[in-house]
C-alpha cells in the first residue's frame, strides 16, 4: 500500500534509527560546529563533543539547510504521497521551522510544517504518533490530529548539572544561571510556551534526580503514558531513572532510554537528564 502522507522531522526528536526506519520517517540533521569543524549531528562523536564542552571549546548548532528539506520533500513527492507533514523543534529554540517553510513552497505536494513548541522525545513521540497513523493509510488531517494530540499533552522535565551550557548557547537568560550557582543547587527545567524555563532547584544531584522522578510520576498520574528517559553522557543514571519510573507507573505503555541528539547535548551539557511524559 502506498502511504498517503510522508513524515519528516529533525534530529532533535532523538528517535532511535531503528524506529525511524521501521516507521519510514525522514530525519533532517541539525548541524553542530566544534571550533572550525562542522558536521551533521548524527556524525558527531559524543566523546568529542563532551571533551569540547568541558574544555570550553566554542560549540554552536544551526538548523538544517533549506536544501536538506527540499530534497526530503522532493523524494516524498516522487514516491507518490498526497501530502507531507513536517514536525519540528520549537521556534523558541531553533530556526529549523523557518528553514523547512522555505523549502515547503518549492515542491509539488502540500507540506504542513508544524512548530511543535517542544523538543526531545516530546517531539519524538508526536512524530511516532503521526507516522503510525500514516503507516495505516490515514489522511493528512488524521496524521496532523495524532501529532497535535501527542505534543500538546506531553511534558518535558529536564535536569542539568549546570545551566552554564544553556547560558552559553543563549537558550536561557544569564540571570537564570544564578539558580545553580550556590550551595550545589541543581536546576530542574521544563518547556513553557516553546522555551526552556526554570521549574525548581534542589540541593545536590541525588535529590534533584529523585525530584525529577517524583515530578514525572505526578504528571503521569494513573493514565496510560509513554515515557522516555533522555540523557547526555549519563546512561547509567538514565537507566536507573527508568527503572524507578517502571516501578511507580501503573499504566506505562511504551518506554525507552535514549541519548539526546548532539545538538541538544551541546546546550544541556554532560550529565543532563530528561524525562518525557506523553499521555496516550
């Protein structure tokens, strides 16, 4: 069966490659620059990026070029789809949506470019929801509805060892960096109106991670949920968080541990954790 709708996203969705291949999702790569070296984030070795961040080497990210989106859309059109749904990281964090929109007007089929106002697996689970409907032959309105239902209800909870990396990248105000500056206070963050915002501050890493788990459990409640635990260079801590959540959530449907994309890692820094709570 020829699918009616193609799904495109960007690499901040943090989806494992085996899942994008299974669901036929096309992923445009965010660019990461370390010093004078630039490449697709999928090709950036995590140890290289971690060392650069810790050594204060200049690190920056940039959205995919409109050409990357054009060829993704052109390939989908050539495959015979009726429409394309292109789901992306919040415009409060990246200009990726703008690059996608520049390309959308240059192809022969309708392209619905969506600013999901989120990132990470809140975006990822919305992409999966859209792709699942598309794989079953759903039309563009059903695909869009599935994506919107997912990202509007999802919550991103974020722990970082320090806000310094977010401050460097301009993703959080300099004043907010004071949250973590004294007495080993560790910040917890969330997404509000498409931007990263302070949620709480907790003394010490262990207490902060416990609070992260408690917040995720409270957000999930008794409803069926999908959970993702994202990390940057902190897999053991992430796996521990997932195990705690599995014992505390009575209606856990789908779950995974995944390393965040290098573009997100460049801004949250080594040791960061994220928990996505996505009601079904």
